[in-house]
């Protein structure tokens, strides 16, 4: 068993863990964390693929590396956006709860126009 | 089994243990800390996979910004059960576990089945490095061969900013994100915030500059600069800027803007969109990277700062 | 030499794992936050040894980045983790 | 010459590893947050310092050597400030719940 | 026309630069609008829309004159190292549909999202995201590399999510979070597939992959993962938990974009994947499953649409049903040798996508006008609006008729093509589903129209002025959809026969009337609320005979609603996603 295989299996396990967490965790923040775990498993898989393609004096194929860097940036922006949404929801639902049930936001008719 | 393999197994086991901890531990806060630790250790795996560029990215994101983002949210949302879905029943959880294990097993099988020798683009990337004059092939892929992806990704970052800002209350639109932080000017935090940023800025610029020939580059450098800015903000030494300020807006689009302009210049005068004339390739790419570093630093900083909360009046 | 460094990596990694587990168990959040600090030292040491053993010079840069940013999560914890909602706006709990 | 370097590396790294061991034992044995914090920062920073010292002879260039020293200094700074911050937070009892 | 696997396109074609511009111009608009700030965003958008429209027209005009697809090599780097952009007939159709819908939405939203001093946030976000959606969709239609498609797909998600939560109320924020998380799960699965494909073939270029890919187990697993990930983003039943709240919660112009266009982005990548990357893979059983899910989506979506109290939710559930319709083409495209053929079925599917895009956007726009006029959109409270908001109701009616598939609409041509394919492939069961789909559509469209045309209980008071220009935009869009069947499609889509629609023939009339009649019956049977003409005498006679049957149908539809409630729970939906991924893998592995 070579090192690449070890990390390949590790990546597969991280994907499985992330999926399980994303499905079963009721808290949105935990879902976001599980998504990040899942993402890191996928990125590791790219890394393993690149490592297997080591050639021409490169220890790791540069193309998958570049894809991973792009992917990490995208995943990070997604995390930031999701957390911003979450904090805003926390804030608004807290203020709705404080101002009582009679607030206009609860009117079932007003779901957009 | 060589000793290297043993080490790799130990490393993978530690990382996976942290992963399991992150998923199964009941308190959200512990899970978050576990994930930050996980992210830091994954950087080790990337070094072991000889992908130092990615390792740097993971270290900057996982160690600095990701940790700040997740821990900050976890600390604020501590007891926020009101947003949670219903907890799935035991049967559903068992089913989900079985399916996840099955998926992981299928993936593991596929990984073991990958062809040997593996197909690769490494020789092609190395052979075409002449076109840019940069000897870090990852930078070449990001800035030349697959420049389109990089440009679109920068637009994704900008959209994320717009998405975060769109959550502002109407009254605070155009104002400053987040609360005004305060700290004792003689305290530990202020001391750190005075000492660390100069060092950090030097390191950030070094990572950017070294990226043309060695692992490093715009994103990693920008992430470090963003962290330093956030440190100053958290210590109360600086305030978040007004998001309606023209110069803020300009910095946020400088990177993709310059990228697009250079690309269109290539379309008009050169060989193709996003092609660089060989003589000018290196300075052009460096110029774009410098602009992108600034943009990334500002973008990441503002992404973490959140939606505008304080209106334009001071 | 390589063998020695590799063994050292394994040893420190094992210590790191033990330490992490004991810290993450808690009881308090402060204990848990120490985990990132632990990686700030143990992880960096591992990284440096690993880089030297496998002759990957860029590992030093990765370690430098980690060392620079190791404080961040703890600061975020101290700054935002404290009763933000009671005194929303100016969360200053440091140095009173 | 190379042998002397290797001996120095082995000695210093081994000593560093010992301090990591000591730090971990401290973490496992000490009961409360503050003493654990103490064990963590003191032992680990020494450990990191010794590892850096041990790797210095193996550094490829002066720049790498300087970076190694820089890493250790940053580690010290982080340890000192963060342990203060966490200790203060823990002492105020706001975090131990 | 779809060329048979272009072997050598290692060069940029003469008008290839247009493809770059189709992405670069909206992006330039995004950047410019962002810098110039609140006051100028709408101006920038209004400047970019005609420019981009002109570029799309030029591309669409250039495609028939080119022997193969239009190609552009970015940075002059040929694949596999570089990234190529390609436009074939399929992409041209989608580019055109997108351009038409976005232009109409821009006209519609012009008044609503104008900047005033008190509200600058929503217009700023809306106009920038409108351009961003356009850039992302064009990148998806034009992109020739699976990873570029991934980035474009994420761009689309990032542009779509803030549209959902634009008004900032807790419900819409919750809908946005759910949408974002489920979309992210989908895109991670897609990315996982691309990682495997890269590991197998060291390229992600669509044309190169189509030559290298075989029935290796790893390729099949990758295809299964990518397909199911994209299905999550397309909201095919049972992965639709995020769609109704997100599409109904956004402002009307946003809903038009989300429902008409955004879901088509991931759908188009599925088409590319199946028809171009892996047409030779053993996917027959898997496509049967896809179409079965589509059929289930039609039933669930339509029944639920009939049970909604609010117009916007009804339209959102109708989208769910129509998405199902899009997937009926996959099994019908398999020829005798087990090869996925780019023929009439594909043409029908794409045509359906284009006509749904236009019709659905028009519907949401009309619904938005009605909401703005009445201050609510309760379906039972719509009585009398045909008199006060005639244009809005007319636009809704035209869009609905187009959707039902009355000649000469695009949907009717699509249905003909698909029915013909079903006959050729001897898969009669999909022909039944196709016909039933039309009847179901007629049911909920007629339900709304019946309420809108019914006399009011009390005089209708408008809360706001009727947006005249917006209604005209919706009407034009609905007419576009209604006349799509008259467009000569041969240069773009593999249409196997040319039969000019016969508008007067008896056969045509009955073909259009049957679904309408069936729809009336279904609407009466399945809608739980009293009907607008319930007080008339003839009604009572008719209903007397049907009453017992109607009770059974109502019980059925309430079961459907309950089942839907279970499927819309997060754990159930995400488990379904994982199960689908595994099921697709197994089906293909067994067939290989």
C-alpha cells in the first residue's frame, strides 16, 4: 500500500463523513461544516489524482492543483455567504420573536410580490 | 510497508479522527473547533502530497480566515435552536449512515481502480512554461492555461460580497459592516495588532512574489493580508470601511477588472482572449496578480466583516 | 537522517493527536480553543520535519503562514465568543 | 562536517520531541484550564524551538534559516499572547460552562 | 445541427470571438455597475442588455453558416491544457431563449427596481445579479470544459441565492439558506465526478473526453455522481425541497429568472453530459429511471399546484412538474444499438426547455403584476381581475396556453417530436405520460383562469397602479412561447421532419381541445377549494354526479401533499439524492 492510496482512502472516508453529517445534522451551521468536510474530501481526491500523475519533475500534476485552489476559493465564498445568511436569519427571527406574533412578517399572504 | 507509509497512515488516522469528532460531537462549538484543527492538519497532507501551493491555500484559509468565520458564527449562534430542522429519527440516521458508508466504499474502490500509470498533464504544463516566463506551473495553469476559470472565480468572490451586502437592512445600506470593535490600547490584543501586521504584510507580499517561481501566489498572499486587516479591525485599531465608498468598490473589482481588460486586449491586439504576448507575459501576469492580491485581501476581509450594519452617519 | 526525521514526525504527530483529544474533550470552551494553539506549535514542528525529510522546501513557507495565523482563531473566539447579543455593537470584553 | 550537523540535528530534535511529550502528558494529567494552558504553551514552545534549532543545520540557504527562526519567534509571540487572552477569558468564568 | 463528434476542432473558428464577448460583456457590466454604484446600476444594465442581445443574435445567425460548432480557444491554448468555448445548435437555442427572457425581465423590472434615495439596496443587487445570471448562463451554454462549467454553475448559484432573499424576511432567508445548501451539495457531487474523470483521462474537455471515455466502472460512477448532483440543482422530483419556497419568495422578476432560466443551466449540463460526453455508455436503464422521476414530478407538481392557495406557489409547483417533462426525452433518445442519439427526442427536449423558459417567466411576471395590483395573490380572491388587469390576465392566459401545448406553441411541437420518438422507439408508456402532462398543465392553468374570469364577490380595488409596460413585456414573452412552433428549427436542432403546423385542421383542433377538456375535469376533481362558478345551477347538476368520485380524488391529492411534506424534509431529500447517485451507478454498472 503506497502513501497515495492511503490518502485516497482517507479522501473517500472524508466524503462519506461529510455526506453523513450533511444529511443528519439538524443545525444549519453543522451542515455548513459538514459541507466543508465533504469539500475537503473531494479536494483531497484531486490531490491524490494529481500525485499519481507526478511527472516531468513535478511531484504533483499542476492542473488538479490549480483546480483545487479555484475550488477552495469557491467553497470558502459559499461558506461565507451561507454564514452571513444564517446570522441574518438569526437576527431577524430573533427580532420577529421579540416584537410578537402580530408582526407583518407573519402574514401568510406576504410571501413576495 | 515503509516507514513513510506508516507515518502517512498515522497522519490520515489523526485527520479522520478529527473529522469523525467534527461530525458526531453534540455541541456545535466543539465541532467547529474540531473542524478548524482538521483544516490545519489537512495542510500537512497536502505537503505530503507534494502540492505545496494547495497546502499554502489550506493553511491560509483553514488556519486563518475559515477559523475566524466558523468560530465567530459558532460563538454567536450558540443556542440558536430556532433555525434547526427536526432531528432525523434513528432509522433515517442509520439509513443515511449506511448510504454514506456505501458511497465512501464505492469511491474507495474507484480510487483503487484508477489507471496505472496515471494520465497526466504535468509534462504539457512544464513544456509550455516558456510562454509565460514563470516557472511555477500551478501559477501558469491558473493565470494562462485555465485563466478563464480563475477570472470567473474572481467574479464568484465579487458575487459573494454582493450576496452578503444584500442582507443589510435598508437603513444601513452603504454603511459599515459589523460592530465597531474596541479594545484596551495597552492590552494584549492591541499589542499583537501593532506587532503582527507589519510582519504579516511582509510575509503576504513575499508569498505573492515568490508565487511566480515557487509555491505561492495571489490568493494565498491576499488571504494573509486580509487576516492582518481583520486583526487590526478586531483590536479596534481600524474600522471597517463604508461599503458605498468609491475606492472600496474600485479595489474590489480591480483584480477581475484588470484581468478582463488584459484579456480583451489580447482579443483585440494579440492571439486570443486571455493570451499574453511572450515578451510581455511575465509583467502582465505579475500586474494582474498584484491587483488580484489587493482585491482578494479586500474581498476576504469584507466577506468576514459581514453585511453593513451601521448607517452612513458616523 | 531521513529515517530519523520521519520517526520524529510520527512521534510528534502521535503526541499531537493525544493532546488534541484531551483538549477537545473539554470541559470548557477555553480548553477546546487551545487545540488550535496546539496545532500552532505541534503542527508546525511536524510540518518542518516533514518538509525537511521529504525535501519539500516550500513546507517552510506553509509553516510560516500557519505560525502567522495560528493566533487568529483564538482571537476570533475571544472577541466574538463573548455575549455579543447582550451588548451588540461594541463587543469589548478584553482588558477591562 | 556533515556528521557534526547531523548529530546536532538528532540531538536537538530528540530534545524537542521530549518536550512535546512533556506537554502532552501535562495536558492529559492537569485538571484545570489554566494549568493545562501553562503546560501547553511552555512545553510546546520549547519543543518547537528545539526542533527549529535542530533543523537549522539542515537548512538549504540563509533565507530558509532566517525563515525558520522567524517561525519560532512567531510561535513564541502567539503562545504568549493567546495564552493571556484565553487565560483571562477562562478566569472570568465566562467560557467555562 | 449536432455534428457527429467533431474530431478536430483544435482551432478557433472565424466568428468564435463572439463567444468570448457573450460572457465578457455581462461580466464587464457587473464590474462597471458595482464600481459606479447605486445611481448608475440600472443605466449600466440597460446599456448592456441591448449590446448582449445583439451579440446573441449574431451568434445565433452565425451558427447555421458554420460547418461544425463555433469554437474559441481561450488564450490560444488548445485542450487538454487549455479551455475551449463551443457553440452548437443546442447552445444557440439556449443562448437565444436566455437573451429573450432576460431582456423581457429587464423591461418588466425597470419600474420596480428604480433607485430612489430610500431604497437603493434592492435595485443595486437586482440589476447586478441579473447581469451575473446572464454571464453565468452563457458560460454554461458556451463552456467546453467540465471544470469551467463547474465554476459557471457556482456563479449561477451565487447570483440566484441573493435574489431569493432580496426582501430579507425570515421565510425568504430560510428558503435561501436551504437553496444554497442543497445546491452546494449538488455541486460537490458534480465536482467529485470531475475529479474521477480527470484521474481517468487527464482532461475535462467535453470533446476530448467523448473520445477517451469508455464503460470503465470509474467513469460510470463519475457519471452517476455528476448526474445526481446536477439533478439536485435542477430540482427534479424528489430533490425539489428547495424550489417552491425559493421561487415563490423572490420578487416576481427574480422568480421569472429563477424558474425560467436558472434551473435550465444545470439541466443543460446534464444534456451535454449524456448526449456529448458519454452517448455510448450503457445508460438505458438509468435513463428510464430519470424519466420515471420526471413522470413522478409531473404528477406531484401538478397535483400540488392544484392545491395551492397562492398564485405564485401554484406557478412554482408548476415549474416542478415542467422540469419533470424535460427528462422524458432521455430514454426516447436511445436507438437500437444502445447509443444515445441526438435526434428528434433531443430536439423535443430542448424545445420544451426553451418554451418553458419563456412561458414560465411570462407567468411569473403576470402574477407579479396581479400581486402588485391586488396586494395579495390568493387564487380564490382573483375574481374580477380580468376586468381591471386585462393585460396581466391575457399574458397569463397566453403563457398558460403555450405551456399546455396548444398549436402552434413550442411545447406542442416539442410534444409532437417526443411522441414521434416514443412511437419509433416503441416506448408507448412515455407517450401516455406526455399526454397526461398536457392535461395536468391544462388543469392548473384553467383553474387560475376560471377564478380570474369569475365575477367578483365585491368590487376589486387596486392597491397600486397597473404596470402597463411590464404587462406588455410579459405578453410579448408569452406570445414568443406561443409562436415558437413556427420557427424554422432545422439549422439548430436535429428535427427529423418538417410539417408546417396546420392551424385549421380538425385533427389539430381536437388535439388542442382534448387536453383542455381533460384539464377541466381534473381541475374540478383535484382542487380542494370551491369553484368560482359553484353557485350556478348547471354546476350543481354536474357535480352531483361527480361528487363521490371527487371525494376520492381529493383524498388522493391530500395523500400526495402529505408525501410531499415528508420528501421536503432535509434528511429525506438528501438521502434520496445519495440513493439516486448509488442507484444510477448500480444501473449502469450492471448494464456494462
